[in-house]
């Protein structure tokens, strides 16, 4: 076990969290963690099976005296967002996550921690092993590829899961019960690379945006954090007005993460280098002032790079059109809910831009708890792309989870929390995609609630989990298992 996990309770949960932190499990690369879960089930003498997508279900019989209780499912996803800082040397396909203790939290060394949703996986494995617990018959549903489109849940087939009550363990605020989530969709654009040769007397340089906190494009979208792609574009617009030519622009990594870093390769007229450096310095100061409270470590830099003056740059007209489109793209909260105070109803995230010799591609993501509003914001984003000459591709999306305030499992969870901790839990909806929306669509009538320990800054290398909240979450879950009937 990692030294950062020594002495922590609940012991079994942290034991398994440490073990799975050594197993590669980026989205769409869950083969090793699937095998680990199935092998663990076999070692514990439990029945398991998987489907063609890689989803796994494990069954555990009821404890003595609880055989009459209906089947209950506990669910989490096996994959994680694999993000690291640019200066961190880490290969997610083979290197273990390095866990460190940071006061009241656990985090990773320069990478995402994988507590989203590794804590659910560890919880399920711990319950699978612990034969002292009181519970009815249980199913443990481990889904794949949640982070890149919830495709594991989307491919669930009727009959794979027997339970008609399900607890999703993929929420991130201890003391909150989630009963609804937003739906979402991606909108992508591709521009054909319109290039020309590098103009005479222009020297190469690299413009970079670093130091942003980023975060989950649903959970942190209302925090006002900087978007590296949008910031980079702002600087390029100003430099472009002074004649700077863009050769490539790249930023962001995941559709569901606010971009933390971005860079552009540029060519600048030799005699204008000093002026360009002063322009970037001034913009760095202005941008840092704008974001000093939420992103105090932002840095925008321009440096000369080695290399000749050969190569390609964007044609002037295409550069103007591309940067104009990026300027016009909305990012952030579009509308707050009028029904649930503090809930973001609709948002959009300018997520990823990447350059190749033939094209420039961009991915954006839209979320809303109102289906018609997803249609509208996707149409707005698509229209900007189309007006700038890009070809547009819309993703299939995923459904919202509509709250059911009369849910029996919600009632049980509220009563259990109040009995344990002497206070009422908050009942909320979340501006993010939970698999509950798809599971409810695939298995109509399934009664669901979602909760978890406190996680912060997921989908970024600043991700961390509050240690003591895990113990409260664990005791709460075990009490629900005892009380479920």
C-alpha cells in the first residue's frame, strides 16, 4: 500500500484504492482493470460476468437473515480521465499513479488522481470482500468508458442487471444526495488547412498559456476559471493585427475538461519581435489581473524557437476567419436554473483544438438539464462553425436524469443520513452527465440515487479527495445496505 494511504480508514476501501491506482485505466483502455475486477471476484468466490463492451457485473449473496431483501445494485465506472501537467513525466499506459497526502486531502503527483471514479470501484471491491457486513443480495455494476461519452452504460443490454434499485457512487460532495443530472452533447468542427509559405524575414516562435486550474467542464464551469484556448486566441487576435502569422494552434485534451494549457507556433517579422514580446507581456499582466482570484498562476509567454524560416502558415484570410470563429464561440454558463437555486441549467465548453498538416479540428461540449436548450446551444455553436467555413459533426449525446422526489431509495437515504449524522442531507441535481440518465432510459422504472465523498478539481492534475469524507460516505452506504428492504 502507498505510504500516503497507511493508517487511513476505511482500511479495505483504501487498500483497493491503492491497488487500482497501479492499474492503467484511461477511457477506452480498461482491459487490465476489467480483468482485475473479475479476478478479484473469482478469488472471493463471487459470480461475475461481462458484456461485449467490457461492463462487468458481480453478484454477492445476502448476509444471513437478509435473503428476502430485493436485489440492490451499487454502480461506478472503471475508467478515469488521464490528464497530466506538461512538465510531468508519466505514461498512463503503464505508470502507477503516485498518491501523496496533502493535509486533509489525497492527490496525485502531477496527474489526475483517478478518484473519479476509482473511489466507487474501491468501495465496491471492499464490500465484495467484507463478509462481516449486513446486506441483502447485491449486484456491483462496473461500467466502462464513462468519461468519453458514457458508452459503457449506453451499451447495457436488458437483463444484464437484475436489480431495480440502484445507487450510483459517482457524485463528489459528501452530504449531498443527487437525484438528477444534465444531458449533454459534443459539437465538433474541422477546417481544411489553408496555408501559404512563411513570409520573408519572419522568425519562428512559440506562444504558450500555462498555469490554469481547468477542471470538470460541468462541475467547475460556473467557477469563472480561465479557458486556455480562449485566452490563447485573445492574444493571437492582438498579435495578428500586428502581422503575426500562425502556423499551428493546439490546446486542451478532453471534451469534458476546461482546457488548462494551449500553445501556438507563430512566425513574426524580425523587426517586430521586441514589439510582440512587449504586447504579450502586457496581455499577460492584464489577463492575470482578470483571473487573479480563480487562476492566480496563469502565465502567457512568447519565446523565440530554433528552426528555419521554411514551413507553412495559415493564409491571412483563413487565419482571420479561424481566430474570429474562436472569439465568437461562447464558453461558460449560458443559463442558471430558475427551479433549483445555484444549479447551472445550460453551459458550453470550448474544449480541444488541434492542428495537423491538413486540418484544424475543434471539439466543444454542451450540457443542459433541458433538452430543448441543448438543441439551441448546439445550434448556436454549429452556426458559428459553419459561418467560418468549417464542416460540423454533432455527437449522439446522452439523456438527462429527471428528478423523482418520491423515490423510495431517496427517502431511505435521507432518513438514514439524518439518523447517522443528526442533520438532513442536501438533495440536488448536478450539471454533469451521470450514468443514471442512460441507465434509467435502458431500464425503465429503476429507482436511483447518487452520492459519494468529497472530490475537488476532478479532470485536472489538481484533483483531490477529502480523506475524512470517505469514512462518512462509507458508514452512510453501509447503513443504507443494512436498512434497505
